[in-house]
C-alpha cells in the first residue's frame, strides 16, 4: 500500500512491496539469503539488530515495454539494478525516487536494490544522532507500465474566491518518451467540474504540458473540524483513445500570515502539536498503515491538532492520513543538530536541496501541510550556517509560494538567521535541561527576538518542549525520569507557553519514545530518547492525561 486512495484506473500498476524479497548482507558470501517482508527495516531481522553497512534485496517481476519503478524510501543510500545492470541510485531515506526504462522485453525481470546505511562522509546529512538511521527498503515500491506519452504529476494550488467558493490553479506535467513532439488531449475532473485541453503538443522529455486557473463549483473547504478532500482525475488521450491517467487528492484551504499570526482559512491558528519520529520497536521506521492511524488517533485523543515530522520528510501514507483526519503538518527536510563543520561538507548544499526539492515536489498537494521546516538546531549562529539556511529558504520559495517556512532553533541569544524564516521557532526545555520556568524562558526568548533580531514582529512559536520518563518508573519523590516528574513538567510547560499571548503554539517533544544511534547517544537511558508521552509500544505514560487536560482545554483557533 503506497497511498490511501487509488492513483490510477487506466495505468497498470503492480505493488512490489507487500510481499517478501530475498535479502543478504553484501559482506557474507556464505550466509543464505533470508526471506524478508518489504517494506521493512533490517534491524528487525534476527541477527541484524545492529547491522550497519551494505545489503542487497532481490525480487522478480513480469513486465514489458516502458516501465516505471517508484521507491518511496530506501535507507539511506539505494542502488537499483535490473537484470544485473545498474539503472539508478539515490541518497536519502526519506524522499521518493523513480527510474523509467524503455522497451524492456516481455519476460520475468530481476530487481535488486543494494542498500547502504553506513555513516560516510559522502552522506552529508546522516550522522549518528538522537534518532535511529535504519537500513532497508523502508517504504513501498511500485511498478507501472507506461505508454510513450504519459502523465507524471498534477500540481494543484487552491485559490479562494472573494466571498465564497474556490478556484484551483492546476498544472499538469507529462512525459514524452519518443524523440518527436506528440499531440494529446487531457481531461481533468474534480468533483462535478470537468475541463478539457485539446491537441496539446507534448515535447520530448518531461515538461509542464498545461496550466490553467479553474473556477470550481460546490467545493467545500478543508478545515480541521471537517477535512473535506477532493480527488483530481486527469486522463490523457491520443487520437480520442484514453491511454493514461493520474489521480491525486487535495483539499481547499488558505494559509496566510497576518502580523504575528498564522491564519488557516483566515482564522489565527493555535498549534497544539507533537513532534514524532517514525519509530516502533517491532517495525523500526517502516511503520504499518494501521499503526500510523493509531498514532494519529492518540494525538487527536489528547487534543492535538498538529504533527511536526521531526527531523525528515515522512511516508506519504502518513500525510494522507493527516489530510483525512484534519491534522496540520509541519514537514521538515532532513538535518538534526549538525555542526558548522558538518555543514561545511562540500556535498551539504546539494544533498539538502535535493531533499527539500523532492519533499515539496512529492507532497505539494497535501492540504494538511501548512509550513515547511528546515535544519533543526543546526549551526544558525555561524556565517557558514547562515548561508546554508539562506539557500534552503530561497529554494522553498521557488518551489512553493503558498506556504510559510521556518526552522527550529536552540541557539539562544546567538542565532543570526531569524530575519530569514517566515515564522520564528524555538526549542526549549525548562524544568528539564534548563533551570528556569517556561514563562521565564519564553519571555526572555521572545523579548530577545523582538529587540535584537530580524525576527521581530513575525509569528513566534515553540517547536519543542518536553521532559523524559521511563515507562513504568514511578516514585513518591517525583524524581527526574519518573512518570510523575514528566507529567508535572509537561503540565507546567504547556500551561505557561499556551498562556503566552504572543506565541502561536507549541509542539511537544515528543509523541513516542524512540531508539537513538548507539554510536553517539548511548548515554541516553535504554539507548532511547525517553521523552515520549507514550512509550515505544504506545503505552500511555502519566503525562498522557496531563497533556490531554491542557490540550483539550481550548479550541483550535484563537477567539
Ligand atoms: C533537541 C532536538 C531533538 C531531541 C531533543 C532532546 O531539541 O531537536 O531531536 O534531541 O533535543 O531530547 O534533547
């Protein structure tokens, strides 16, 4: 399962995930291949709990003609071979990639995916870190058979009509695999609206084939309370014969900044959110659909209205669920706590830009995403860091002019980048790492932001707050690491932050306990980050009820 809805009726698709593949580590000539499910993380296979390095997955498929293979996530470097020949490679576990092959002969074909999860200089964004860099084909794999001229992407931008109603700015991208321009008709359907583009000339290669502002009738807005979604269905015909189609899904809502508020559908939103790592003791980061949905149900049950995909783009199935459940998403590119020296890796800008580009291109149509985040707690106090941030902020605006951007920082009183993001976001740990009240900390950071930085007057939010607790550790002295301590710390942190009028909201660090890289963070108890409100099995800690009390106390919007 790659998406929560059907993406083609005409085009032939075969899911290559959802079945077992052969798996063997590259360094072990004598080891027999295992049969393993895909998607999965190899840390879940007996004997591979701590395997770091290269391994190869293999499966067979039947196809002929032009084919497209899509990989939603291979962690963290993948090299693809078809019938023994290398066809492509991709760095970064958290963004999708594809390869297209033309005119393959009708027969069984062998697909091999060599995966590398080692930490190497040439992988600039992966460092042993306060989360686990799992190995494997961790998200879905899709095989499609393509006609010579086909659809590649639909980009839909909702536009509010003055008064009531909606328009959509629709861009249709096509690919022509032949060497000469081809003529095609495209039909677009959304709800009861139908549009035609006739005799478009599709140039060789991939290009924007058609763009138009469409006036739509009877469209309801996407809101947190009623997250109405619409499918947009494009059909491509040649000589009046439909040969390809593409279905995507979107929702109609506005995101704007007015003064120091972010407005969703013209109302200032108060964020009550959770940072979440894709992590589970039984699945690693390859979380099944049902478990994703359960996570979001818990978040809603606690009164949450938003998720921050810290610290990388998430599986698109999760975004589909956020769209359906009316949960706002801060989606983040990939980087956590990288120093100036790591950011000076000559590959850094190129690899960071690739993640940003692939994330926004793939996820643009999700109504739940209201902000793009970059570079959590990286070297934003340095001139080199500033240049790295500038490149990403500018790139985001070329890819998406409709959403704000931000970055979660902890460079207290030193950050030199706050003039660049649309929203100023601070991570802070009063009652945990810092011996101050939450009110003292937020007040001091707010005042410094207003008086000393280019961030003055912008929306201001807290993107991390939290405290650790070991599930089941209770104690009458309420010492650190007890569930009691965590619940009390959270209650004070959230109450003080939400009462701070100039702050547009808060994200809790973090939704669930997660595994961390032992190479770096084995000082953490259990080699886990234990600040989850639920533990790694989603068992509620005492803080669950405390968070629920506070988050359920007010509405989603300021009145
Ligand atoms: C940081 C960081 C998180 C996590 C957290 C913690 O703020 O952004 O990834 O490491 O601290 O638990 O200390």
